[in-house]
C-alpha cells in the first residue's frame, strides 16, 4: 500500500513536465513544436485564456495512476524499464489521441532507452536475443499493417520498443501484449460508437492501446 501511495505521488509530480511534453508535441504534421509551459489546468500565459494541450489534470491523473500501479505491482528489477515506458508512454498516448501521430522525437529515444535498459534488466544473452527477435517481429508486423491496413507509420515505429520490453518477459508476454493491444482498441472503439463520439469511418489512435496492452501483458507476466 505504501509503495502504491509513493508511486502515485511521484507520478503526480512527474505529471507537470509530462504535460509540457505532451503539449509541445501535440501538433499536426508540418507545424513547429510548441514552446508552452502550461499549468495543470492547461493555461499558458502565451495563449491567454485559451486552453492548450490535454484536458485539465488529465496527464497528472494518468501519471499518478501509472505510478500507483507500478509501485504496487512492478517487480523491482523491471522497475527502471517500466518507468521509462510509462514516462514516454504517457506523453505518446496523449499526443496520439490529440493529433493521431507518434512523432520520431519521442519514439526514437524510447527505443534507444529501451535497448539500453533491457540488458541492464536481465544479463542473460538468450533473453537479449529474444528481445531483439520480438522487437524485429513486432516492428515487421506493424509495418505490414501500415502498408496493408489503416495502421499509422508511427505505430510501426513504436512497435519495436514495445516488442523488446515484452520479450523480456517471454514469448507468452509478446503474444499476450498483441492480444491486449487489440482488446483495448476494440473496447475503446465500441465505447466511442455507443457514446456516438465516432462512427465506423472515424480514424482512431492506436498508440494508446499499444501502450496499455504492453503494460497489461508485462504486469500479468510479472505475477505468473
């Protein structure tokens, strides 16, 4: 219980810079990054009374919830990698939900950091090979989906980092991660249809489902 409370407190504090990052990168393609420093209520002196970035307190609430979950359930040796994924994942999720894009400025450092943290998390070369194969496999799968189905190019660039993290927990976690990704995406799509916030032709962001599915599979694998 104490670990969950501490995790939530750390996540809440991290929500301030994460909101600034989400606001900075949540711009349509071709537009320059923003230079705002918004308050938790989405106000920025440069924009007067107009709100910019994610809804008020939303980033902070998500960061606190993730911190609580990781504090309560994440294994100690996996914690640095999971925190890394949670930090970038929070920003990527809000950016993708807002403008339907996953910028290289976020997906590339996420992948590089994951590539560094995986060997530090598990020193078994066999695990490294599995992570590399899982990263390549998910990257290739989502690249094919990008070419053949309505899946974004950013999703294909995000997939290798998630595949490497899932590979750390074994092939069962990789398959489970894919299942959870599509499950979360399907439930979200049905919810939007029921609430009439979208129709069958609406473009939906798949990045948040990929990130949440990965987290669910990793936490499930950690407690098997």
